């Protein structure tokens, strides 16, 4: 029971009083790619298997701030609104450049949203972006804001020699939330499922995260993603077949494929939004990028189920309906597939330099 | 005498990753199940087989701990340790206590919690089964040392990787029917050779998964047992032998001398020959260990142990059923508890309660529980 109600009681459905949606969305993926075969070459003499093909890596002059700004600009290009009307700029990440000094303020100033704006950094591992999105739904839906910008973006820290080094990647997406009438996709409902589950963590003064290996599977990822999805569908009165697409958090390829199958979705539904094989796990940007890739292909009337997962742990689920406005707006900015196609492969040595893994003192 | 020991109660938890159970909680589940099975409220002694409690859970002193936690504060209790032979060793001690007349009822508990640690921490814990100064401290792991044996064996006898496959295929075929097994999937023989490597040539489909689990058996004298339960199962032989820890100290690393000694002694006690047994729960931590165990036990000649698998004699209806509930490979390897799981499974077979895993007309069973690379070997013979 939550709040005294059974957890699949429709009163637990998160829905704003005034209907809201996505007015603009924007992706960003850095160009560098580290082939998983390189990680395998260095650490296992190429004898070990690889969970993905390659992952995206931020360049020397990039960080969550710079990447968020480009994604935000793409979102604004699609939205075509006056940035001074944005009332909140929120960035969720587990690789904010500062522990104290918000990413959000630099992004807000760069896009012209300051000074009459709320800004804040969010953290909940890989779902730091989607919870900012839920907050934006409430901010706009309550009338406190005309528009709110929520971003999930990461330059994830991969411990050298760890299994997660194959997949810890850089990238993410920005969403400008506004009234339904201006939206290219509308939020029909949302739900969060959260427990205290210590599957993956990083202390503030420590460089690389730790994780519970197989514990990150069934009791963590699957329990939260599947429960959040099933509960939202129950409250919305829907079946998997009611959705054109499903986008799930993607730490690798196998987990979301398995979860989708377990929930009753088919390969065609997950196809556009499953990018992990080509760009890795972009952590707080993960399903938000899967969603931009899906919106890039979506048609008016399509319905999307999007479920994030953040270690610690929790899942945010969204039921989204695409409007007629998608047709014209999707082409106003760089598409996700174009960012994926823009690639410069690097080797493990350059990767180590770019990620600051080489100690020079 | 030793043959005076009977099993009057058994209990087990499923083998797997019990994220939500602590060492004492999982121990209690098996203990209570065994007490219920025997129709008892308590026992006089608890002997705990456990390998890594101190290393993984920061918890030694398990005899006193589980006795109290299971509601039997004050009884005689002790923890026995011999790496992954701890369970078999605990059973041996239990038999000695009954035979010595020091206790009326003895609970032998095997318990292990190992999955709470991962990666190199777990490997370091497992490496305590080896010779630390000359093997583990140099970077050796049990899997790595077994890999050396397998590589040498394949070279000496011209055996291919595929020739070992059926040990794992058989284990999973049986484990798929065991509701307590950790892995209940079937393995296809042609997938064995291409499985991901763990320590060349040992791969993921060869090496048994270490896991959490607890199993318990309750022992008493044969005379007392007759009045207590309808189907007491007798322990006819219980023998322990040791060998060097370090493989490089062995005269012949490809012969498990401790297995031969313990099998010979246990069979002498039971007045049987090895081939008289109807089923064999051996220590299939890796197919090479299975192979060498079969050879040292006398079931096959040197260099030919793998043929028993290839000829498919090891299924439930075969000439020598092995790993009848999945063995270490499929039921799982809860390290210090494994030897007691073997005893529980042998008991189920002889009671005729093995369900889909039943070996028909099982009258005699043998269990072999090894510590490290056969540095300890414990053989038990069970009968009706």
C-alpha cells in the first residue's frame, strides 16, 4: 500500500489538472565511439564477449553542461517559443560537473531563460531526467509555469576493467514541457515505483560507482521496470497492444528486450527506441534518448509507453500520445539517428585520455 | 559402530541468490524443515558445515549462533570447516557423535551465504580453499587450478572439450526437474564448447555456480530411528581422506588420491564395492573434477572417466546415475552446504521420494564431497 491506497489504485496515477505535453524535444550524442571490442581487447585479450557494439564518448571539451545546452537548443528549435517564457530549467545526471554549483544555471543562462526562472540539478542515477520531467508536468499543469525544460544527460563514469566499462556512455535529451494545445505529444498519465534497493551507488568523494553484479538484475531493474509498467497500464486500463511503441531504460540490449517480452510487447514496438547496442548506456539520458528516437519516427495518434529505471531504485512510467504537431516539428532539429550516424571511432588509449582515466600526477 | 547411524529428518532451502535472507535466517529455514520432517522439537547437538561465514559475512562461531537462533539455546554446537567439503565433514562428525553414544539426536546443518559479495572479493574468498602462500597469493583461483588440470588431462589423453559436455547436459537435464535447483534450464550439447570462457578451457557451461543455500539432516541411532520415523535411511559408510592443498605438491596431479582412499574406506565399512551403488552424487564443481573423481573411485580407468559421459550411462535410467537432482552444476554449489545437500538428495532417492528425479529401485547411494581440488575427500554410503 502507498499513501494508504493499494498501489494500483487509480488515485496513484500522476496526472496534472491542466493537460500538458512535450512542446519540443532535442537529442544530443557526442561523436566519439569506443568499440566494445576495444575494451575486450585490453582487458580480456579479446577472449571475452561484448554486450554491445560500441558506446558514445564525450570529447575533451564536452561535459553534461555543454551537451545539455545543445540538446536544449534542439528542443527549442522544435518548440519555437520565447526562451524567456521558460519558468524552470532542470538537469538530471549522475555526472554533474560540480557536486555544488548547478549544471542547470549555466544551461539556463546559455539558452536565454534567465533570470526569471527556477533552476535545479536532479539526481537518482539513471532516472534523474524522467523525474525532472514528471516535476515539469506538475509545474506546468498547475499553472505555475508556461513552460519547463527537463533534461537527462550523462557522461557516465566507467571503472576500468569493470563489466560496466563496456557500456557506460555519454548522451541524453531535453524536453520542453508546455500546455497540451502546443504539444507534439501529450502526457496522458504517469506513475513512479520506488523502493530502497542498493544495486548501484557512488559516494561523493569516489570516482567510480560500485554495483552488486547480478543483484542489479531481477531484484533491481526488472522488479521496478516491470512493476511500474504493469501498474501504469492497469491504471490507464491498457494492454501492451494499445501502444505503438515502448521505450525502456537500456543499460544494455538484453535487459530491455527481456523486460519488453515479459510485459508482452513485441520486437517492432521496441525497435526504434532501443539504441544501447550502438551508443551504450547513457544513464540519465537513456530512455529519454530512446524517446527522442521514437518521436523522430512517430506519426500523429501513436501511443508510447516510456519507463525509466534509476538505481537505488525506482522507475518512472509515462503514457504519451503523439499529436498532429509532430509531423512538422520533428524535422526542425537534428534527429537522433543523425547523431548516431555521426561517429568517429577511437581506441582505448584515446578513450582513457578523453575520460580523464590517465593520472598525470 | 558407525553403521549404527540413521537419518530421520531432512530439510533444504532452494539453492540460489537469496538476496533477502541472512546467514542465520537461511540456516533456520533448513533446520526447521528437518525438525518438522523428523517430528522433533529440538536436537541434542548441531554440527554446522560452513566454509566462508567468517570471510563473507564476518561471522564465525556458527554452532552457537544457529543453535540459539533456531530456539535451541544451550545445546552442543560447533562449526566444522574444510572448504567446500565442510558439509560432508559435518556429516562425518555427526556420525561419530551418534556412534560414540554422546548424543541421541544430532542435526547436521550445511549453510552458506556467498552471493552477497561479487567480483574479486568473491574470488578472494573462494581462493581460501587453495594453498594461500603458494597458490592464492600468487593469483590462483580454484577455477584457474581446475583449468590447469583439465588442460593437462586433455593433452595427456587426447580428449576434446566436447567429450566433457554430457556431464553438464545431464546435470541440467536432472536439475530442470528439481524445484530447489538454482538453474533449471536445459543445456544443448553443441552449445557447451562455445560457452563463454571462465578459465581456459573451463567455460560457463562447465563450472558449477557458487550459491546460497542451507540443508540439514537429523541423525540418530538405528535402534532409536525405528521407533521414530517410518523410513529411516542408514549411513553405512563415512570416510575422510586428505591430500596436499597445492597441486604442485601432488605426486600425480591427475589422480585424486584422497577420493580413492575415502571411497575405499567407506565401501569397506559398508561391505560393498563401488559399482554396487545405484546412484552417485559426486562433486561436479567442474567436468574435469567429475572425470577424475570417477577414475579415482574406480568407476573408470585412468584417462577414460569422460567416456562414461559420452556413452550416456549417467542419466537417471543409466548404469551409473550421477547428479540426480542436478548436482553442483545445476542444483548449484552452496560450498560448505553442498555435502549436506548431497545427503538430503541421497535420502530422498532411497526413500523413494525423489519425484521426477527418482532413480528406480534405489537401494544404495554414494556421495562424494570434495574440498578444494580434492584436498579433502569425504565419501558416504547410504542404504535402507
